[in-house]
C-alpha cells in the first residue's frame, strides 16, 4: 500500500497560502487529483481537487495549501507526485499559482462490495457489515483517497486509502440499525462506487457478531545511518580542497529522509539531504576547501573521515643555475697580456729592423773597399 506523505514539521513564522487552477495535458485536472507543496524535498501540505481544474480558492473560507518555511526557501508544487512549478516562499503571503503539466498519471480507485463476505440481513439493533475491495487501476499512486460509506443518502463513515498503481486493499464498514426496513448502502470513491441492500427484519436469522479484517501491518520505521566515510586527498596546500564521500544505508522497514552534516574539528560546515527506500544504499559527496595551514579532523554525522594536512604553498625553485666561475680579477693576468714578447706584430717588426740594419752595414763596408 502506498504510504501517505508525511508532512514536515512546521517551522516558526507566518505561513504562506496558495491556490489556483491546475491542468493536465491542457485539460482541467479531474476531481481527486492530488496537489502537494514541497519544501526541501518534504511535503508540507497537500490538497485534493474537489472541482475540476481548481485547487483551493481565494476566499477566506476556501481551502488552500498552507506552507511554513524559512526566508530564501522555495516551494515546489507536485501534481500526482510530479513536480510542475516552483516559486519563492514569502511569509504571510496569499498567492495564486496556476499549475500545468504534461504526461502526468492519474489514479483511479475502483470500488467492489463483496456480498459473500458482507452481512446484509440482520435483526433490529444488530450490526451489518459491508466488506469492500478498493483497487487503484490508474497509472499513478493514489494518496489519501476518501472512501465514503453512505446509507440511504446519508454519509455514515469516511476512511482514506493510499494505493500504488495496481494495488488492492480491503475496506470494511459496520453500522447498527434499529428500524425494520430495506436500506441502500453505497461505498464510493471519487472515481467509482458500488451498492448493496441491507435488510433489517425481525424474523431474520440471528447473525454472529461481525468479524472485521485484521489491522494492516505496521509499515515500520526508517533507519538511515552513515556506514563509512572517505576523504581524498589527505594532504593539500592552502587554497586547495578535498572530497569527502559518505555511504548511507537505510536499515529500516520504511522509506525515510535525513540530513547529513559535515564537520571540521567538530564544527558543522556543510549539510546534504538524502532520501532512501527501505534497504536502499547511496553515496553522498561533500567538497571542502581550506584557507589556512594546519591539521583538520573531518567527520560526517559523527563518523570519522580522517585527518587532512594543509601545508603552506612552497616557492618554486630558481631555474637559472648559479655561475660557479669567480670573476678573473688577477692583475698578473693583465700584465701577462701586456708582455711584448707575446705581440706578434711587434715581434715581426724587430726581425725586419734587424735585417735592414744588417744590409746597411754591408753596404757601408762595400764602399770602403
């Protein structure tokens, strides 16, 4: 059986109220269409369409979706479980929000009275029982659908059912009648109805007390827990960030939601919401940057993730190697460079001068002879 949406706890403040038109595939939404207001993934209020194409109304006495939230929150509207519109929440406002969606399924709850299991012939002051099966033959889940028990035109009892697609549930009504007569008994959903006749007759066989069907089993409770946490990398520089991955599992017997908290040295720095069916598992990721050097201990919902070391950014090395050769400042090297013996041009000039002097001497000697 479909679980009726659990309405979120109301935060403080003055609620906002919403009403408007609602269409599915361009046509007015039929009676019984489920319209819900959702904040942070949780249904805050819900209403059924009682007049085709309209949910709630503008007048003070009309039903409306009433939503308490916090400044900055957004309200998402769902039609038969499918999101169709989102608006910012404003405290104490009354707004008309028209809704329109396509390809939205519609539940259809059929009603079938089981005459073989019902007790419809009784003596005065006895109780008649009407055993009924209700089945959702539509293509969307049915939430809080009213089932009415009507006797001779008067509504004697009302109950609600929530059904997944194709699901069937028993619904039984009992009524004590005094006057001898035939009574028309009708069991009706917004989509369908079935009827039978209850006969009260003094001469009727005494009937045993009605046996009502057993109560449905307890749907159980959700139990979401963090099973493991990992952080990577564990050593970074100032300005860098790490990724924290938490594994969450629902060990309970029912769907549920929770908000995970990432803490650094015991102080909350981020949160993430998660919803899981019974026995379902998922991973939730956080990213955290660090602006100061040091060692930090991280945890998710109290489950230790490990320690992250943040180091001061190091200066890059100088790519130009130092000049290992000292400057040549020895004056003796300069004196060696000035040695005339090493100057080819001066050395060559001395040889020529010597040859010239020799030739001159020979010439003078010849003249003397």
